[in-house]
C-alpha cells in the first residue's frame, strides 16, 4: 500500500487542465496515479462559481494551505509555550 501524499500545486494544475478538456475524473486519477475519490474531493474543494470551468487552482491551493496551517497550530502552540506543554504532559500521565 502506498503512503498517502497530499495533492500538490503541479497536480492541481494538471487537474484543472484536464477538466478544462472535459476529461473524466477516472482518467485524471489514472494519469496522476490517484484514486478517483481523491480527484473528486479535490474538484469540490477547488470549486468556484465565478470560474468558467468551475475549478480554480488558486482556490484549491489557498484552502489546502489554510487546512495545513490549522493542522499544525496545536504543535506550534506547544513548542512556543513550555509551561503549557508540561501541564498537558502531567495531565496525560495521570490517565
């Protein structure tokens, strides 16, 4: 089983180009070696009502970066505040 990697900007550009050419989700997935459900989720993430083709690479990239920063926010907070880290560690050790 392959390790999951997030869709990157280059792949998003390929998705946008292929959708513009009206390629199917399955054909895009096959070319990118991804599952069709991953491509479908990516297309819904990058959906833009204002766009002619309804998929915006920039919208999808912005959303992806926001999601990534929110995933890391807890880790950063614990790194910046050693007292908070000690407190949480002591409470977890009580379990």
